C-alpha cells in the first residue's frame, strides 16, 4: 500500500474510533448507562416544567361519567317498566270493574225479573182465590193463627202435607190459640188469647224455652217456622203418618194424640188455599 492510501485509511479509522469505542463503553458500564439516560430525561422534564407542559395525572372522570350514564339508563329502564306495569294494572282494574258491573247488572235484571214474576203470580192467585175470612168452625183469631202457620210453611216451601202436620199439632196443643203461661210472667204482658200453666210452655205449639226466645215463641208465624225447621230434620217425615211425624218433633207424653186432628187440619188447609 502506498503512503497516500495509508494516510486516507488511518484518517478514516481515527474519525470513526470515538463513536465506536464510545458505544462499546456505554453498553458495558452501568454508571455510564444511568448517567447517559437519566440526565437527558431529567433535563427534558425540567424543561417541560419550565414551559408549563407537565403531563396531568391519570384522569378517571371519563370512567365515572360512563358509569353514571349506565346507572341513569338502568333507572330509566326501570321507570319505563314500572310505568308499563302501572298502566297494565290500571287497564286490568278497569276491565275487572267493567266485568263486575256487567255481572251486577245481569244479576239485578234477573232479580227484577224474578220479583216481577212472583208479583204477577201472586196477583193472578189473588184474582182467582177469594179466601174466606174464617173457617166455619174457627174464630177469626184461630183462622188468623192457621193462616200464620200455613204462611210460614209456604215461605219454607213446605208441602201441603207438612202444613197438615203443623196444623194437627197446633190444634192438639192449643186449639190454635196463642197461649201465655202463668209461670212466665213476661208472657202475660204479651199479646195472647189463652193462659196455661204447663211447665214453661207457650204459644200455638206449647214450646219450651229451649225452642227460642219468648218473643219468638209467642209469635204465631215464628213459632210455626221453628216447628217446620225441626220437622225438616226428621228423616223421611213426608212418608210418616201425621201423628208419628208430629210426635217426633214434639216428643209429647201422648204420642198418638195428634191423629184425632188430622181430618180437621186437612179441612183447614183446603179451606184456606190463599196465602
């Protein structure tokens, strides 16, 4: 190699040596690494601070806004659902009210029709039935009492035979007279047509206090109602002889006494066909 070329090569080596050897030393020395990196970073930070360009801390406000928005959305959904449910409940309540009104109107219409039918039947019955003021062998008061017994039977839908049983009993017990009892002073202050002294028996059926209150037993129609109610509890009473059915109800000391009054009771029922 001639000298000229050698000088060129040496010049090039000398020119490149600081960069090459500096890089090698930087990679091999921790001290040089720390100083070579920290100083520029510190210098950059100081410069940025002087210029007011400090980087802000991590800001969570965006996440908070998003979470708040989600809560608001959930509340709105719940509010819409509650409103929809309220509207559905209101609609159902209105439908139920309309259905109830319709049912009530239908029932009222049916009740009115039934009352009209009953009134018409009563009117027709009154026109074709002229009942005597009294039965031939009964007083006016006795006839009124017989009517009360039959009226109570009709209200309970008691058959003609049941009414004959009741009249037979009342004829035997009181001759269709409303009895007070000297052993019950209160009965003496009530409306009565005869006075007895048999234990505590009162009224048309000579019923004891265990049958009801004194007011009930001294009322002809109410006392008859109580007799019928007891009769209805007798198994097969419709097919029993009159005197047997009466005795099952009254439990009298004279069980066959009612047989004598069956014919007369039948005549009374036939003579008073009207209420």
